């Protein structure tokens, strides 16, 4: 849970649970590739949703941190004999393909072809919200131009748009900046009604009204 101005706001785990509840799915709450599994009526396999949350910083793109496992990233580069300081393009492409491979490894249990990314973004006041749906196929590193800048390497599209960043020496975050116009579906902005303030005791009383002591209910 996040607390902003005394109000309790949903965190990333709440987003996963809410999506699972809305689609009658399952949120395993582990470190799996997909955060929510949704049953499919015409397939024996569920499809997966990778849920991402971030703050709105642009009307052009959304920020998506695909992972922050520095060890897995460096293990992949070391296995390929790549030095990201000197081989930015080869390293950048390899790190994107690593994520694609993680998806492919799930094909036995998940309908990967129908799986996707779901982004829940909010403004700095946690008032305006927006949901965007992106296909996994946008991950393909087609003709990217990579360069090193400080502690990161950045991947640009041929027209100069920054699409990827990987921080090799400060956290290992692989960041993706998909364009909003490339979303499969966009909810547009909406307001999230603030939850009424309540105490842990009041929540317990609501859930277990039949078991709550009478003298406590009268207070």
C-alpha cells in the first residue's frame, strides 16, 4: 500500500489482485514471468498479463521497468562473452531477447500468443489514472541503435526515439518506454474514488460481524 496525503493508495500488488479479481483470474504473487493468469473459454491454457505500474511523466510514452535482476542480465552477457561497456548494441539486443525467451519458456503453461502487458499509470497526485494494454510483440529489437551513456546503455529507434535503457552498474533495471499510440487499448484518464478511512478494528468488525462482541459494537 502507498500512503499519499494521509490517503491509502493502491500499490503494485493491489493492482495485480484487482486485475485478477476483475477477470476471474489468478494472481500467483510470486516472481513469475506473468503476474496474473486469466482463464480462456476456448483454450486449455490461460493467458498471462504482466502488470506494470508507474507515474505519468509524458503524454508520449509510459515507463515500464521490465525487470531489475542485475545478476540474470550480467549472467546472460557473460555467457555470450559480451562487454556492455564496449558492445552496447550486442548487449542491448541480447538483454531484450532474454526477456522474450522468458516468455517463450512459459508456452507449456500459458497461452503466450494471447498474453500481454497491462500498464496502470497515475499522475503525481494519485488522482488521474490510466490503463494501457501493450502486446508482447513490441519487444522485438528491430533495427535499434544503441549507445553507452554513463552507467547505462540506451536503445533508440532509427528516428531517434529512446525506447530502451539498461542500467548496468546501478540496479540492473531494464526500462522500456513504449509509445502510448502503440497501445492495443487505452482507457483514457479516469478518477479513482478514494477509499473511506477505516481502522483495522472496523474492517475486522465488518468481516466478522456475527462474531464481534456486542459491547464492542456499541462503542
